[in-house]
């Protein structure tokens, strides 16, 4: 993974959340001792993120979901964000 500043990671997280919301997911940030994940509740797709997890871990989780969605369907992602997603690795 390229080294990103906290500001860049926050921006990337916001962009990823926006992409997921456009794809019909409700993205929640909550506190507690739980693993992040995605699920379907009452036919609504939801993603839960532990807001106290390290920022890099939250972004990594969202990148993996977007990568998985991108393999299954085609949708628009800003070129700069797509490049970050494609080059992302932990």
C-alpha cells in the first residue's frame, strides 16, 4: 500500500462509502467490540464498520468490498479512486 496521510485516508473512506451507498448499501459506523461486516437485514444491504478500528483497517475493509462488487458488476468509480483501489494492498 502506498503511504497515505490521515487526510487522504479519510477522503478515500468517504469516497468508498459514497460508492457503496450508490450501490444500495447503508453504511454504518458504530462503536463496540465487533468485527466489521456486511449483511442483509429486512432486504436492506448494510455494512457495519467499527469506528474505533484503525483508519487503515476501515479503509481496507471498504476497499475489499468495493473490489468484490466491481468484479461482479460494472459501475462508475472516479479514475483517481479506482487507481487507489487497484493499487491497494495491506
